[in-house]
């Protein structure tokens, strides 16, 4: 059973930075894509950033230029570096891994941007 464990969330002031980590229990080569979704209260879960096994990336328009997704294959870990955070970025962030047969989710980590 694949497990994804997120860390790095917290409270930060507007303009601040956080780095989220998602550690997989097995090799991330098993997944053709890994990404970060977020869900704010009363809103639908949305894809924030995704990286494929080949290194291609996707970003939600609102985070382009501020967030960077990366992967460390040796550590089986995917990161989301978030800079210039805005109150609108406040949400629970979920790690997602897509395999051929199914997808996997982490438990989520809270990010709160507030002064």
C-alpha cells in the first residue's frame, strides 16, 4: 500500500514562503505524475502544480511565478516551494500520486496565510 506523507505547512504572513514536502513510501518512479492539490473552505479541490516522471510541469495560473514543484527521485519526495504567499493561498494542501491503475492521496497539510 502506497503512503504519501506531507509536511511543511503552517502559518505565514503575506509575502512569506513555505516549502511543502511529500514523501512516498515507495519509488516515485512508479507514478507517471505527482502533484499538489488544495482545498479552501467551501471551495472545490483544485490542482495547484504537477510534475510528470519526465519532468514536465503544470501550474495553476494564480501561482505561476510564485510556486515551484520539484522532485528528488533518490529521496522519493516531491516538493512545492511557495513564495510570495497571499491570503488566497490559504487551504489544505494535498499531495497526489498518479499510477496507471489508480491515484493516491496524502492526508493533507494546512497552509494559512494571514497577518
